[in-house]
């Protein structure tokens, strides 16, 4: 038994929508609660290792690490999943800090062929990779299989050779985590109106014939705010200039990252870690919201390996990008050449030096 006050590593949740995010919240104290959390986390063959016959052995987790975090909003089991939030958590060799960057869901990319789903490959938006890869003949789509194709595509875009872990975060579960913590405090950078929700949280009605929504809109005013689960999920989804997000999907990415940082800070607050009942609710909600694959290591193993990371040691990254077309001619997003320099630094373990030379890559988080 560990001595002293139980110490908890990580709720680092995308997200996102988020997105996500990695929820690796775990205690290093009571073994029964560890087992309870571990049992709640969904398991999935996210990288195709088991299907390929690989039997990766459990080992000590050493850096550097790259972890792919994907947020989905499943409508029903028959609908192919789209990855609404795509984030990469890069942890340098010291395992005491991290860099988190988002890839635009509308990024135009070359998606490789994927025989498992009879997908021949092609050019599409990045969030479609999961959809194309999830097809299973005669059965409902499988998000875990779709994750594999998305991971292959992200590796191709970023130059990352291999992901060390991955997680699918269900947005419905994400809302439960926030509510289990009693809500989350964060700073809202500008006035934002909801496209989908009314002030009481109920859904707005579609206009007859489509083309928008009717009814009053939930509003998120600039300044400090305390967000319930449904409000947090709704806020980080907003991406239209008409609703107060002038930089569209890039603004949504920033809001997701800002919320992740606020969520991590609150998960470590005395209000959570010293309250056994609340802590248990947060752990179970986090576990139920995840499908995790650590390629031979459990979510608890990763939580312990990353126990020295705190909210203020996670650097949010803003990748430079631009639209492809506008208005009715909009085709998606593209990354600017400077992003390739960032990816090269990531692969060469020179990201610290790169960030010193390129402070413009630091995301505004407050």
C-alpha cells in the first residue's frame, strides 16, 4: 500500500469533442479503485496489432511518446463515425512535460488504401479517414477499425513513424466527466452563441426545409465562466463566424485546447482529489468515455508514466493553416509550409529548440 495522501495522475482529456481527449486519470493508492477504473476503460485494437497477430509485450514506458487522441460524437450504431476532434500529444524523453496540437478535421489529405474496409485510397478531408476505415461487411461500422486508418493517415501527414498509444473519446462520456467534477471553470475569450442549443440546454429546432435553426441560443459571455457538462461540450463545438468564432475551425481547436487545460487543472484540485466520492465518479465517468490502446501497456501504466505532467507543463500548439476556397467554393483546409518544419523538429526531438525560435506556434490558452 502506498503511504500518504493518494496521488492521482492524469485527466488529460481531449478533446473534444472534445476532444479530447486522453483521459488517463488514475490513483496511485487504493488498488481496488485502480482495478475499478481499469475495468471501466474500453479496450480496442486501434492499431490493428492484434489482427496482424502481434503480441506486444508489456514494458516500461519510456519517452519520447506520441499519443493520438480522437473525439467522436456517435449518433447511432449504424452510422459511420467521423472524427470531430483529432489531437496528438507529444511527450519528450523526460516524461515531465508535453506538447498538444490539433489537426483540422477538414484538412485535405491523401488517405492511404485500406484493404480491411475495401477502401482504395483517395483524397478527402481528414475526418473522413475514420469513416472510410470503419466499414465492415455485413455489420455495423467499427470505430476501432476506422481509428487504424485515421492513425495511418495522421502518420503520413505528420511524419510520425508510430503512435505509442491511442484513445477514442466519446463526447457523451466527456459530458459525464465534467458533471462528475461539478463543472469546470474557464475563461471565455469572446462572446459566443450556440448554433444548436437553447439557453436551457435543449436542442434548437431545425427550420422547415433545413438551412438553419429556430429559437433562442445559449450564450457564452466573455470572461470567467463555470460550465456544466452540456455547456462545455456545446461551447467547444462552435466554429461559425456568425456565432462569434471568426477563425472558424482554428478557433474551435483553440477553445478545445483551452478547455483541456482548464479540465486538467480542475482534476488536480483539492476539490476533486480529496473527495473520495467525487473522485470515484470522475474516474468511472472517464473510464466509460474511453476506448484505449496502449500497445501492450494499460491506461494505468500510462497514467503512472506521465504522473509528473501538470496542466502548466502542457504547451498547446497552433499549426499554421489556411482555407482552400471560400463560401460555396470551400473545399477544406491546408497546412502552411511552416507546419512541415514543426513536424521535422518533432521527429528529430528538437521541438524545444523549434519553439524557442518560433513563439508564434504557441497557442493562446487564456
